C-alpha cells in the first residue's frame, strides 16, 4: 500500500491512498482523515485502506484524482516522536573524523541515535529556509520507518512486525553549528532543523525482495544542483537494521503509534577506506560532509562547499524497473527573511 498526505489547511493534512505507479490518489475520510489516525488504529483500518488501494490499482475509484507530489506534506506532517539513528557506521566514522573526534569501538556494537524536532516537518517540495549560508548547510539522504505501538523492551527479532511504513528523508544538518552544540554535551538542537520526508510512505511489502533482513536493498539516488551525487545501496554497510534501531529506541520507553525512526545517512565504503565519487566510478555519497572529509584526507583541506542559497537537492529511490517508489524529495535552499 502507498499513502500520502495532501495539504488541506489543517496541521495534519488529508490522508490519500496513492496508486502503485504514483499516477492516481483518493482521499478516504470514511476510513481515516489523516495519517496519524490510520497508524493509531492500524490493525483495524489498514485492511480497509488496502482494499481501496487494490481497487485504485485496478482502475479509477470514485473521487480519485491525478496524484500531484507538489501538493503533499510529509506523510506525517508532525509526529509524536522522530528519532534518527546512525546505522551506517562508515558515515559516522567519516563525519567524526571531519571534526577531529575519535570514534569509540562501541559505535560498532550499539546504535547511535538522536531525538529530532518533529512538530513541524518540511513538505517534500518545500524550500529549505536558512537565515545564514555560513552555518554549513548540508543535506542527508536517509530512509525512515513509521511504527505502530511498540512495547518497551521489545527484542530486535520481534521488532520488525512493528514497522508499518517506510519513507525517504532529507535530514537537513548545519555542520557549522554541530561542534559547538556537541561540545556542550547535550547533543543536537539548533544544528538539526526541520527534516523533509518523501511524498509517499509505503508498506514494506511494496518493496518485494528489496525488503530483506529489515533493510532496503536498493540505491538511494541524490542529485545535487541537477547532477548525480550519490547512489549508494541502502542495504549494504548498514551495521544496524531497522528492527535493531526500533529495539534500541524502545529499550527504556514505549513508542507510540506514529513514531518515526531514521536510518542515518546512507553510506557505502565501496571496497575502499572512504568510498568513491560517481565521477570516479563509484556510488558517491548522500551528504556533502563525507566528500569534504575525503578531500581533507587526500588534499589536506576540503574544497567542496556546503549548500548555498539557490542550491537544490533531489532524493529518490527506484525499483528494479526504474519506477519511483516513494516519489521525490525536491528542495531548494533559500534565505529566511524573518517572521512575517
């Protein structure tokens, strides 16, 4: 099943069922008005929504419209919980080296996770507003999951059943603010502004054989300013799978339905110490910070700049037939001019 949320002037938007080929959509207010209502009552309502989905794929359903991604909010425009992991330890290692921080061996044994702001997500085609271009604006291409109610202490082998939906995410990061915040010992806040999620959220079965061992075994495609930047396979070099991330998040608390958990930046080592750019024959990267770290190692200093006003980022994932699965995150950095 594929689902989206259309803007409708409310904080939680209008839940839409979307056809597999992303061409049609239909609202289902008689079943659920918004995504949170659906995940709150998943066992009861998801089969009803899926029946509409099957009908939509077979032909037009009464009330169906042409699906337009630019009308979408993030699937959950706001959420009770947004916890982002760092499952690709290669990325963690590179970024920590970039700011001169050592990586303890425990990072390979226990997931790293931060609690992000979830009260006001960006829509997938919203501009990224920033007051300053000196904050080290970076995109981070990731995958995220949405859970139902997860009991505290759930074990990894039992956690996958709580994964109901998957999305892409641009976890916008301000690299210039990170060192100062982490140096205070309390973690990210200002350095992690609002994230944006893909127009469409999908149930794991939509991925077919690409969903295996609680990982998505497909490339995450990023185009930066219209040029290919990254295509790492999200199923490779993922030290902690999504079931392990859910279990980690639920170790000391119950997770409420609609909790979002991210994978962290998708990153492949590609048989090298650091990975290789697409222009060099590799699969590239899912953020600018990794490129800058490699430039520092190779050349003594980074030359690739972080994002500036006017820069664009496009994130997408396609199936084996080249068809978009989640729709695309398509954003531009613009200058924020202050409260209106």
